[in-house]
């Protein structure tokens, strides 16, 4: 075996990425049968995703805000960022399937999944948002979801919902704000990001992770730019 000291950082990073892709192929359809068991005993593939940096922890306390804000971020701040990213990447095949189906960048879906659920298909918020993309029950039903904890159903529906918001608001930031706080909250704010502490934190957090995942996808494919819908070209909202 080649001594570790003789391997270049680039070679080590590419090797880690290949491991992530291999894990994604065999793990994408895997799903724990019990939510409590999944959280306490399910093994995770832990790899380092090239081009990504350590994330800041999500605050333990979510401030009180109007009921229209439907989500509580599910990511455990004690989890290493590399563990969250590794879990997200295990769902790469179905994420790319959903991205192609609705003409959206797969890296954007990865970023939303990262922030919403930390890559946990069994995630459930106090408000009832469920699965990888934390779909509320009414939203899931409107997009034909029978089981919100099924990764494929959840991601396909979440991608369709996000595509609807991107088309409706013609702005990445406003679409993300609507995904978090609801369309009505964005419209009531005069087409601006609602002044909810969670939403003001959520939007830049997803945008930041989106950039990191785009770099990872670009590196994996050996392309100048990641394939898929150029969401980054959408106009962003300025206050």
C-alpha cells in the first residue's frame, strides 16, 4: 500500500470522492424501518467531500416566530460537517434523477437537503415537516407523496416544489425564503425575505452550501461547470 505521506492531497481527495460515489450507488435505496432505531443505530458512510469546508453549527435554540414558518432545522450541531455531507452524498443518484426531472441543479437540492435534514431520511420536525427535504404534509400530498420518509418520493416532490417556487419568484433567494417560511410570508413582506430570524439565517446558509456542493460536483465530473440548470444565474433579491 502506498504510504500516506507519498500521496498528494489531490489524489487523496479524488479517492475520497470515488468512495462517496461508490457508497451512493449501493446505499441510495436503503431506508431504516424505524425512525428511532435509525437515529440511534444506523451506520453512516463517512468520507471527506472535496471542495467543501466545515459548516458552522446550527443553533440549538430556534426563536419563536409566526406559525407560518413551518420548519425547525434538524441538523444536530454536534455532528461533524463531513458526516452530514457524506449522508447527503449517499443519495446522489436519486438527487440527480430528481434534478433532471425538473431541470434544476442537483447541487442546489443537495444544499437544501443538507440544511433541512442533514441527510436523514427519517427527520421529523415538531411542526410535522418530514424526510430529506422536510416536506409539510399538505405539500407532500399536493405532489403525490404517499410516504414522506421514502427518499425517492420525498426528493422528487421537494424538487418539484422548489422548481415551482423558482419559476414563481424568479429569484433564488426568494424561492428559498418561500420554501422555508411559505409563499404567503414572502408576498406579505412585499416580495422580500421575511424578517423571521430563522428565514434570514436559512437563506444564506443554503446559498453557501450550494456553492460548496457545486464545487464538489464539478470536481467529481471533471467539468468546467456542473451540469444541470444554472440556478446561479437567476436574479437574486437585494434589499
